[in-house]
C-alpha cells in the first residue's frame, strides 16, 4: 500500500514529518510550535494544544495521522462542514472520509469498508457517533493511528459552544489506551484549559500553549451610533468586494442587517438557527465557495469555518465574553494577510447584557460567571491601552503595544469624570430617595440636561436640585458616562424594568473617596477609520504586490474561480491567496519551479500545474476559456 504522497509507507524517508509537509501540503517548514507537537504525537504521546484560529492546528494531527500506521480519527462537532474538510484533504491527495447522520446507508457502508481495509488516512466522526455501539465496534476492528479531538473547548460546560456529547470522550483512553490523543482548541483561559484537561482525562498529557497573538488582525471598537450605516461605511471604504462575517445578537437583527446591506449593493446572506436547515446549508456553502460574500449571522455560524480569505469580522452587538469574541474575530485573516476585527458598542448593549444575565437560567454562581465574562468584555471596550495587550493578558500572555489597533493608531483621551459621575449618581439617588422612583438612562440624562420633556413635567422632576446641572456635556457624552459607570460597576441596571440603580461602590464616588477617570468618546469612530487609512493598511488580496504582478494575480484568481466552480469546491481548496500571490510574484516557467512555491504539494502540482503555467504564459484568453466551461 502507498501513502497519499506516492511513496511506500515502509519507506523511512516518506514517514518523516517534514517530507509529508512538503509533498502533501507543499510547505517547506513548520510554523512555530508545530514540529514539537507533531513529533510528540508521532511518538505516541497525548497532547493538549491551545493555538489561535489560523495558527495551523489541523496540521498538528493531520501530519501525524499520515506518518503513523493506521487511520487518524478526528472527532468534530461540525457535521455541516465535514464534507468541505474532506474535499480539502482529497484535493491534497489525502484519503479522507466522514461518518455522520447526514449520510445515506450505502455511503456510510462504503466509508466503513474503506476504514476496515486500511484505505483511509483520516476519518471524521461526529461526537454523538462515538456513543453508539456500532461505531465503537467498527473502530475496534480497524487500525487507529490517533484520536484528534477538535474544538476541545466544547467540553467546557459553561462555555459558549458546550456540546454534551464531548463529555463522553474521556472514555477513548480507557477503550484504546495505546492510541495517542490530541485535543485542540483556539481559545481557552487558564480555567477552561484546566477544565478541558480534567474532562477529557488529559491530565498526564503534554500541554502545548502557543501565543494567541494574530498580528495581522487590526482590532477596532467604535461608539455605536447608526450601526448598520457605520458598517456600510467600513465596507465601502476598506473592504469593498471582500468576504467577511457580521455578527448580530438577535435573529431579527441578522435579517434586517443582511437586507440593508443587500439594498446598498453588498452581497450579503443571513444565517441563524431560525432558518431551516436547507437554507442554512445553502448559505454556508455559498459563503465558502463564492468570493466576496458577506455572511450576517448569530454566533450559530462560524465554528470550524476554514475559509482563509475572510478579510473582516464585524460585531454590531457586544459579545458575551472575550473567549467568544476572540474566537469569532479569529475567523478573519487565516491566510495571514491584513484583516480587520471591527465592533460598535454602546450603552444599550451594556443594559441588555446585564438584564440577560439577571434573568438567565442557572444558579447564583452561574450568573456570577456570566457577569465576570461581561466585565472582562467591557474592560476591553473601555481600555485606553493597547487592545491586543488587553486581549492577550486575558489569556495569561504578556505582550507589548502592537501598533495595529485603534488605541495604538489613535490613542484615546482621558478626562477627570469624577464630578460628572457624582452628578449622575446623585440624580439616580435623589429620584429613589426623594420620590421613590427609578428610571432608565434616557430620562436621567434629560434631567441633568434640564430638558422639560413630557415625562419630566409629568413627574415634577424639574424641581429636583439636580435638574439642569449637567449642561457642560451633551447627550452623547452623558450616555458615554453612564456606559462607563456601568462597565466599572459604579452603576447597575435593574433587570425588571431596565432602570438605573446605585451599587455599593457608588458611595465612594459620592463621598469623594474615589476618582473616576473616563475615556473621551466623541468622533472616536471617525478618528479610528482615519487612523486605519493613515496607517497605509490596504487589506485587499493584491496589496503589497509588485505593480507588474497585480494583473497576473487577478488572472490567477479568475482561473481559480473557474477551476473551483468546475469541480464544485471552494476556491481556497484549489489554492490560497497567499500561494497565488507568490506564483504571481515569482512567475515560475516550469513545473519544477512551480513545485517550489509554498502551498503547492505534489498532488496539486500534478492536478493544476500545467493549467497555471498556461495562465502565466497566455494570460486572459485562457481564463476566458475556463470561465465558459
């Protein structure tokens, strides 16, 4: 039997991880940290790997599966994406298959037969399948190279992607004690890290924690004004024609935002759990296979998406945790090219999240955990320091200022907000103490600004001593004060009516025992956008190419689109943008020269090599021929 890269499996040279990397995947060297993990698993050791999205986690189990005898069994919760994962491996010449509930009986039988015959290098299995006696019996009768538990954070019971079936995976070691296991995840705090190790029985495994930094992603958070129009401005000025993901908190917001973008000339599709399975699958497939589509979604979308050319991830609502936010933003720029993580956030986000926590299911300890997650997210939004430093510190990693986030590019101003905080807290206190009343932020701000609105007149609030004492700030500035006081726990929201209330910490501010430095918000969004443009960052795929290589790159992209359409696979499965960029720059004139380009393995060289050389030699006419297929 031969390996997928064409050499006998008994050949010691073919069994070397570096040769597998070059011949199958087309890369000359491993990324930082990969080689150590791969060697450990190849030698039969268990591993727990924490590595950021786009950091190359999949190679950490794919290469050992190709080097070791038997089939690598990959446990993945991503049933809807298994076909794409198998297609991508097949394009490399790797013999891959999957078993899940979407298959017909005959298709399952063929995959099972291939596994038993030793004709699969990798087999993807949904976690619920490993709880069935039929699947366990099947694996008993085959040869297993390793178990890879992908998206291992799904085992964390209070995590945002918890999957109950993952809890049963600790039994893998008991049933197959001699088969190495590698569990992988992109985001985990120290607490989640410990929970994964405990629940998957990986306490004795070797733990590998890579840097979570993704320096190609620019982090930006702007004050929420008109979020959909702010998003449209971002897309028009910086990401026209780019693929991206927009996250919204509610299904209704997803639908409205997708419709708004489509009405304004942006190709956008909605995705949320309220859509039928067929529509979700169709929209996901289009996003993966077509260039330049924008997916507007709830957090139901995105885990396991391997599309490398997502140029931006936008959040129109405040995420519930930094773990969720970091995992979602990590779906941008997996190819290492410049990308944007952009979010708008405002007072209503804080109020809404606080209310959701107060009314959530679970005990008091669970609500405290949710509050801690939210507090950390708010601290990130309100920081005046480097956002990347703040993010990495949350995951226990130190770093210096990055120079590639909004607070580095356009440092925010701070001001002494102690008196403003005292005025606002005093208004809340007097409403409750003198009138036995409580109101939301809008009404309290009206009182401070001295506005005689119908509600102010109706309740006689113009007679309060705090009426009109806050005219030095405008409404937007007062809303920023409320938001920051809520973020710091100096103010809270009552869950029943969304009204403002004091906290124990409020007394220190009112008694002048605590100063309140605040961040100045006016024009932050415009300044951040100007800073991004001033930084000279051009995130388009053709950015930074030599002038003469740009038309060649575009011809190659056109050829790739046609080749992918003809074969019914995503364009990135043919080649990543980074590979096309190098081909356009190097302009190889022979198959041997083309084979030295990073990302061009043996199988892809044989399948596409001559076509690429034809495109390079003849240019546009050949592309047109391909497009007419």
